[in-house]
């Protein structure tokens, strides 16, 4: 096992090789018919695979991720000759495509050669599927029907500008973020021109055929802002929550509309203040007042602070120590809080948190490799964001 220490105030150990082992072996464990975790997370496997690939991508090169996980090629599960070779992840992603709706489902439950896919499509899994294809550099795969996926996404926009997650209609600012990110990954996001005076009104009604109404979508996001604390909720009037803040700030950033935040009283500073107040005595961050710290908020809050240029408003060394304390020193992986069981969701968001505060790179042995950085807007390795040509609006870093 390799552990390496950083020369600054934050000392490790950081369990690089254990984390890699944890992530790589997770798929085999969850696939086992006797796995409880496998059964209860079966419906959201697409997001689980995205978290695994994105986490491993921060620690290893694209080529290594492909070789370890079988991203583009089928692989034989190590140490178990009885099991058939596992299909390439990219082939599995296409098996989860729901032709009827045009989006991706959360799993195909083993039916890799069967059509139709037995799971309904959802915006959450459509985004995870596109993120996986982006990591694998397969967004131009001929099996990806970009027109149909675009139609699925645009068809979920409602009259008030909000988005539903699927045909059943639940509305949440999470789905606006997913819609914007999906369309950006497809190269189909219409960007607004806020200079045009007619669009500065809140009563914009037109919607061009086949696209979303980006003006209404952005105005809807702004209507979910709570003026007393500057935060955002899942729908207008809902309690501010750090997860929703990421979605709303991320959506404003992807749609190059972040500057509109400062049209409201308090603007970006009031929100940054609320986000900074989420740091608990333990150094960890919570998602809203009076709640427990949880490693995942290292992502939801730091990504938003990073977009707003205010990462320095929290004590990053204390946060790094909290995340490091949540590592499993025996089996690798990161948990929600110290001494809990690790899972891949918290492993990804813990590593991403360390990346956003510049601590992850310090644990890397420069003679062996370079860790990759996470992009705070698209939740993908920065080199992937550059390769795909994704753009976003961010605020310059604050010096105070
Ligand atoms: C690509 C990164 C990425 C995201 C896609 C799914 C999504 C868009 C965003 C989810 C944002 C969100 C709402 C995150 C919060 C998740 C969470 C930990 C919810 C727990 O809420 P409570 O109320 O927990 O159970 P607290 O911490 O408030 O007690």
C-alpha cells in the first residue's frame, strides 16, 4: 500500500491504492446476486457507474481507467474464471437506452442484448449516461441518437420554465441542472442574450420549436432563490439546501447567466455567506442549518463557492482533515462521516472536495503520476470538459 504525505498543515495519510482498489472491485461486489447493496441500488446503477468512473478518473489516467474498469472493452473479472466477461461499460450504457422516450434509464438489469430497456428513462440517468460517454470519449458514437435525446430533454420543460425529471412530472431544480448539462454535452444548449431588452422581462413567453426556452428556464431558477438567506430550494418557496444551491448556481453558470445573481438584494455575497456558514466545528460542511456535517457537502458547497470565486471563505485545511478522517483505512473508500461505512457516492464527492481546495494534488507522488482536477460546474475531470469544449460562466476568485 502506498501512502504519501503533504508538506503543508494538512497531513495524510491518503490511501491512494486502497481507494483505487475499492472503486475497481465495487462493480463485481454489487453484481453478486447476494449483495444487499447491489439490490437496493440496482435502479440507480447508471449514476453509481458515473460516480465510480469520475472518482477513479481523478486518481488515474483515461487509459488506466479504461483498463481497470472495462470502459470501452469487455473485461474478465479478476480471480473468478466462472463469471462470463463483463460487457464494456459503454455497451452497457447503450443497453440502458429507452428508445420509446429518447432518454436513458438507470439500468438494464442484465438485459444487455434485449430491447426495449426494462427501465424508464429519467433526466438523472440521462445525464449520468452522457457523462460516462464523455469520460469514455464516446459522445460521437453512432449509437447515440443526439436528436432523440435532445427531444427527450426539451420535452420535459414545463410552461413556467421548470423541468420535470421524467414523464411522471416531479419538478425540482435538480432537473434544470440536468437538462442544461445534458444539452451542453450534446452541443445543443441555446445560450441566452441578456442584452436584448425584451428578454429582461419576467414575462417572456416565446419558445422556439425543438429547443428549450432558456429565458424562462433561467427565470424559473431565479424564482427559487430565497431572498432572506440568498440560498435556493427545489421549487419556489422551498427551504434553501446546499444540494439545490449547487444545481441552481451550476445551471446559471452553464447558461452564462450567473451575473443575474447580482440583480437581487445581497447577490452572490449573501449566498456565499450562507454557504460558508455551513462549516461545522468538525471542519465538515452541512447542507442546511442545524444538520450534521456530511462529506458529500464538500462537493455541493465547494463547487458552488468555487463558481462564485469564494472557496477561501471557509477553512479549507479543517475541511481537508475532516474528509481524510472519513477514509476507510482498511478497505479504501470514503464515508459520509468518520467511522461510517464508505460508499462510492461519498468517495467521489470526498475526492472532488479535496481537488477543489487544491489538497488532492499534494498527495500525489509527482514521479509516478499527476492527479486530474474536477470541474466545479460539470462534475467531470477538467481535461474532459476541455476536450468536449464545454463552457461556463464563473466569478473571479475573491481575495477577501
Ligand atoms: C452531476 C454532480 C451532479 C449532479 C446532478 C442529482 C443532482 C444533479 C443533484 C443533487 C443535488 C442534491 C439535492 C444533493 C443533496 C443530496 C443529499 C445529501 C440530500 C440529503 O438531504 P437530507 O435532508 O439531508 O436527507 P440533510 O443533510 O439535509 O440532513
